[in-house]
C-alpha cells in the first residue's frame, strides 16, 4: 500500500510554474487562462489561487526563477578557468543565449521574452544590476592582475560592465541570427579586454 505524502508548497509552486511555461508557450500569454494553467499543473483552479493571485504573478515568478538560474549560470562561468574573455563569453552564452534558446522553438517564445519588460521590468532591472556587478568585479580583478590603471584612462570596472551589457542589448535588437549575435558578442568582449591591456 502506498501512502501519499502531502505535497509541499514549493512543489506545488514548481508544478504551477512548469505548467504555466508550457501553456504560455503553446497559447501565448494573452490567450492563456488560469484554467489552462491549473490543468497543466494538475490541480484545481481554487488550489492555484491559493498560490498565485493571477497570471501576472505567475509570469513574474517564472521571470524571477529563470533570471535567478541565469545569474547563477553566469556566476559559475565567471568563476571558472580561463582568461577573462573566455569567461565573459561563457557567462553571456550560459546566462543569455541559453535562456533565449529555451523559447526559440515556440511560436510564442519571442512574445513571452518581450513581455519581461512590461510585466517584470523591475525583476529584469535587478537581474541586470546583479549581472553587471559580477562582471565589474571580474574586470576589476583582471585590471589589478594586469596592473592596468583604469582610472588613468577615465574608465571604471562598472562603466565597462555597463558598456558590455548595453552592447549586448543592442546586439539582440539589431541582429536576429543567433550565430551572428554570438560573433558580435565575441567582438564586444574583445573590445572590453583591449581596454584592460596595460
């Protein structure tokens, strides 16, 4: 005889978020209903409302979860072996390109990613700040290792990190082909690396 243990709140939330991602990708955010999400999560609508007030809250929880995972991937890549350029490219690949590729096969994937700004702009801003701080720390360490006086060049680690992140946004908006985006990212990272050379 099997005894069913009560499902933890974290497990319920996880099921809801996984189900919501599937239906958002299948139907798009606007057409998805709370009923759709409840069905995908294998629970009743009242049970769903005990966890989340509405689908905007669910979307924001998904954004938070994905961006936290993305930031952790970047942190691991930046702490890994290799030169700064390789670690920066690895961090960008692991945290940005990997996240976008999860949605690439869905007809609504681009819409879901675009909505982060309107529905979860504050979460995205926090993630960007966190990522920028991680990159700035690595740039600062590299400048110290090389003996490069960034201040004498009217530069700072935070400024270079911001330029890198702003450049990445421009690349994403201007170039559609992922292979060409990656090529442009490598060029951008080379420019930041050159600024650090003694």
